[in-house]
C-alpha cells in the first residue's frame, strides 16, 4: 500500500513538472515568435545606424531560443552602400577599409535575454561565424577633421539604447579572406583560405575605450592559417605555408614550413625565357616575428617589428648562361636599393639568421655543366632594416655580421655595411677566412672556368671593399701554399672535359704563384677593382671583386670569367709572354 502511494506521488510530481515544462516551452515559442520580427528590425536598424548608414545587413531567417539563450541567422549578407562610400571619399570622410561579408550561418550562444531587456546590457558567451567569405579593401585616404565626429566614440553611438556589450569569445572558422590594397601606383590583391580568427573578451562600455590593455575593445585577437598553397601569377612557382599564426596580445607572428618551389627543372625553367632569368628554390622551416606593431599596421599600413628570426632553411638560385642577358639593370635589385623601393614603410630592428644553406649555380654552355658555390650554415644578424624616413634620419645604415662555411668547409666571416639612403646604393664589405683547401672550389671552377685545382691550401685571407651600384674597389691579403692547377678542354664535342697537359704545365711553370709568401720574400697583397655590368647582381659584384684580388695574387683566374674558353686563350697568351721574358732573362745572365 505504501509503495503504491509513493508511486502515485511521484507520478503527480512528474505531471506537475511536465506541465510546467510544457507551459514554459509554449511561452518560449510564443515569445520567440513575438521577438523574432522585433529582433530582426533591431539588428538591421542597429547595423545601419551604428555604421552611419554605410552598411546594411540582410539575412534569410532568424532563429531564437529563449530557454538556451541562443540565436542564429541564416544566409547572412553584410554589405556597404557603394554610392555613399564614393560620396564619403569625395568629401574625405571615408573609412580606410571597406568590408563585404557573406556566410551561411551566424551562431550566437549564451545570450542573457532578460539582462539585455531589463538592464540594457548584452552578455554573450560565444559568437561563431563558420566558413564566411570576407572581402576587404584598404584605401588610405586623407580625411577631413570633424571635431564633433571625432569626439564621439563607439560607446557613445550605442549608449542611448545600451549600457554595455560583452562577448566572451568570437570565432571565425575556415574563412576565405580577400584583401585588396589600393595604392597610388598599383592595386594588389591577396587571397587567403582556411583562415581562423579568435577574439577574446570583447567589451564595449564607458570605460573600455580607455583601457590600454585592450586592442579595439578586446583582450586579444589571434589568427591562424593552415595549409596555404597557391600558384604564382607567372605560373612558374607554387608557394606554400604549413601554418601562419599570431596574436595581437603577444605581438608575435609565427610562420612554419614556407616554400617557394619552381614547377620545372633548372634548364627547362631557364629555356622558357628568351633572356637570362634567375630560378629560385626556397625553403624556410621556421620564421618568427616578435614585437610586431599591429596597431601601426592597421592604421597606417606600416610594418614595424623588434626582430625577424629565420631558422633552418635553404636558398637555391640557378641561372643559365645559354640565353642573352635581360634588358634591365640588376643594380635596382640590390637588397638595400630594393628596400627603398618598397611601397610600404618598414622598420625591423634586427634580422637574425640561423642554419641557412645558400647555393648559387650557373650552367656553362661550353662545359655543358652546372657549377655551384655553396655557403652552408649561414648564421648572423642584420641590424636596422628600414626604409622609414624618420628612422633613416637617425640611423641610415644597416649592419650585417654573418658567418658561414664556404663550400661546407671554410669558416668565412663577412660584414656588410649598407647605406640605406644613398641614391647610388653605396655599401662596404669585408671578410676573413682561415684554413681552406682550395680543391673545395672545384665544383665551381671546373664547370664554369674549365680549371681544376689539383692542390692549394689557404692559410689566411682577409679583404675589404667599398662599392655601389656600379663599381667596387678594395684591397686583399691572402697567404697560401702549394697551388697547382689543371687547364681543362671545353665540351663542345660532347666527349667531356679533359686535361690540357701542356697548357697546364706551362701555366703552373710561368703563371701560377704556388706560394705566398715565397721563401725569403714579403707577402704579396692585391688592390681590387671591378666594374659591374648591368646583368650582374649584387652578389656577383661582391664575389667577382674578391676573385679579382685572388687572381692578382695567384697569377691566374681560378674562378670563371664570362667566357672560360676565351679566358684560356688569354692565359695561353700570357704564358707566351712570360716564356719570352724568361728566355730574355736567362740570356742576360749568360752574357
């Protein structure tokens, strides 16, 4: 009897709760249906007024659940009034950016409906924008000062109807982001896919606008791009990045797995052009930017960072001598000259490099071989990388201090001082290296210069030079011993290069200085002087000037001239002159 009585009581309680839930559900449905048109009007009117009539928002439907505090909009289209924007531009009152956003759904959860209605405070747990398409254009227009409008903050725009807006989290997931930068001389478009953005703790009230710990009323904005891959405009390369991530609060940007890969092998690539064209193959495993000024970039399109660090990577450059030189002056591509030409103001306090392998290769039609010079494990820093006029007025020099292993063996220290404001691209450079086996240069000298180094040991070398876009002059000291070379035939008959025995013997006998210093003599020094041709690059001027100094000390060029076959003819002519002088000197001794 007691059990049956208890059972009836529980049935009665369950019925009451079920009825209450049903009543609440019916009330929620009724209220939702009543509030839907009201919310629709409020949302559309709020966007229109808050943007000073520049933007409007449309959506197909709105779903509201008062019980859970959730709201969703379907088929959302956020678009500007283009006619009004053009009118604002003409009056110098247009904003710097214009947005267009389309998405299937906006999901809002954890909305305090009663708090919003009775207390005029909007409290939201999360807003989710899934797979949106975002189009933004930047046009840095000069705006007229309007004291009335300038003094009105965003909070003052909403204060008549709301006391505050607080959103704990805003997520934009898997967005397609198109960014157009409209400059004076050109228009550039960038498309980013798979972009994720997270906004942490957005607060708009009477105090937040003056909170220095917030960026656009938020505690933090972080972003991430995953698996970016694109074809370059010339359709000769693919560019890819594993991840790009960053945070406004941390002032950092992290790039992982950057790659620029040519679509064709070396010679195939070069033969697609009618003139000489450098082919690049780049890989950087880890790139980090710290101390990034996101506010300056947003307001003025200015890049400013404390440091740029590049860890572990490879730079391979290839060029074929088959084709004629390009009809341009490569002097405009000097690093510091190219920096001056950038349309965007840039200040990077320091660039730090670690573990970078650099390879420069050329194809020589005479030998039908590719010669390569390698700078392995490049490590060092470049200070004061900037094209900002204010920064340059205080310090107009960028200083590079680099260490690398020449051909993987010789420890080379190189210092470069760039004059960032000189119109002629002035710079100075110096270097030093100890203990280097000259046979390590054979991959370069055999293929490009038709010269093989049989032996030779550098004990010490140091050099310094002053240069600009056209010339380089300087001096060199080089101590070495036991230098012997082989002169090689060309490969025109396709039978391969082979030793020219007589010419090699004569060169070693009459031209090559096998030691420096020679026993009983002072060490020889060299004065370097070189004039760059238009098709030669910044690095070509540097290394060729150095090898001019080596040639002066050694007595013969062990690194290629433009035409190695012609170089051998010059060597043969010099040998003949030396022979005649040697015979004359012997004759004088006998007499």
